[in-house]
C-alpha cells in the first residue's frame, strides 16, 4: 500500500524545510571557518590523505561541523516530524515543567530496581512479558515520584497507548541502562494514567547503519544489537523497532521507508535551489512547468489551488484580505510551506 497524498506532502514539506535550513548554513565562505586549533593540528598529519579530496583542512573542519548539524537536524527534528505525520501521533513530555511530576507506587519502583539489577548482573535476560507482569501487577504500596520521561512519538488509540523513544543510530556507550530504566518507569506511569489500556513502549532507530548501503531499507537486528554496547543486555528484540520495521509500524503500511527515500530523492537534487526559487516566484504560477514541479515535489495542496486558480480569483475580486493571502509566497524564508494561505484560499473553492 502507498502512503496517502497528505502523508506524502507532509514528508515533502519536511524535506524542503530541512534542505533550506542546511543550505542557509552551508560553509561557502572559507573566511568564516570555525576556530578549531587542536583539530587542525592533528589533521595536519593527514594532509597527504586529504589532498585532492577537500580544498583545505580548515574548510574540512567547517564542513564536518556542518555535517554534524545535519545529523542533529535529522535526529531531533526530521525523523520525529515524519513519525508524527505517518502515525498521527505527537510528542508527549511527562516532566515537571510540562505535564507535571508523575508518581508510581513504591512496589513498582522496587520492581524496576530489581529488573535493572538483574539485567546488569546478567542474572536475567531481557524478557518483555516478565517485566510487564512485574510492573503492572495490582498493589497498593505508597506513591513515590517517577523520573521524568518523554516519548518522541505518543499514540493514543482506543485500547492501546504506544510510546516510542527515537534514538540516534550510535547511542553513547553506557546509555542503554539509563534508557531501559526510563522506559520501565515510563510504562509504570502510563499504566497508572491509562489503567484500562495496553501499554507499549519501544525504542526506535530510523535506519540500520550496519546494513549494506545497496539495501538501505533492510536490517539485521542481531547484528545491530551486537554493534551497540549493552544493547542485548538490557533490551529484548521485540522492544526495538529498527529501520523499515519502524517506519512500517508508524504508517501501518508496507514499504514505507522506501517511499520516504523516494520523496527525498525526488526533491534533494543538485537543482533543488533553482527549482525552489522557481516555485516561490509568483510570476511562474500560470506555467505548465510550475504544475509539473508541484507534482514532482508532491505538493498536492498547492496543485489544487493552481487547478482552481480562476475560480479562486473570481471569488476574491476586490476583497483586500483574500488578495493579500493570494499574493503571499507559498514558502516562508525558512522553507516552511504556507498552510495558512492554503486553507484560506481553499475555502474559496466551491
């Protein structure tokens, strides 16, 4: 099954926004190379290896910083936003500053400590069913404060609460113990808040870095677990959503990751900026090439407006407010699609 046009468009607008953001920060001017004297001193030893591959060592350092920024943008914004568009979920933060401090029972706290201790000492293997039975049993011990936690993706359905923590594909060494404890406490909190619902809490990874680049959407969970320190010590495989497994889970359809990459590849080309500027130029709206570009970039909302342009202008006539919306750019300076303009103009279509 393919994604809906709405989902495809939402993914496309995230791609465009991300590209504009990174183009704005691309280090074209070498005079503003960041100061990194220690890095530069060490990299001088690799001058021959880098010769012909990068213009200069200072530029290479700056470019590496830019690439790190891209990684951060993908990890903290892009993947999370795409997950929301696919699942109709949201980010939910159960913290003192957001939804207030949460509480679990002393018995649940003790069960969590027991689970973590047994896993740390290799007395037990990760066992999702066993751990859930320990967390969700009926008991009435005093309340104690739970640690703050958040779910990058929170999905509230009729009989199920699903929480997913999205992680980078290279978590820091030693991070798995803390991640496991946070998820256990999170499940205990969610069970208290939603006692009549099934509670599911996953850790999700957007792709498998150990996979062959020629098969980018495939994954090997055993190999992936082996690549992360203490992953198999603290997590059962059914607690982890990896690569295409994650994206298919979020959308409820097959081959979702392939479709995401297809959309990215259609937009992220060497001609991206030229095509972007073509779309934001209102003088191009009547051209057939404009319609084609909207189709190629999955911008179905704007295509609807273009196909009904005569009707919309007939409704606008001398209305000053509608005229101002009509003449707005379809993207703002940050590359964000102007959905407010779209909804105003769409309301004018009979």
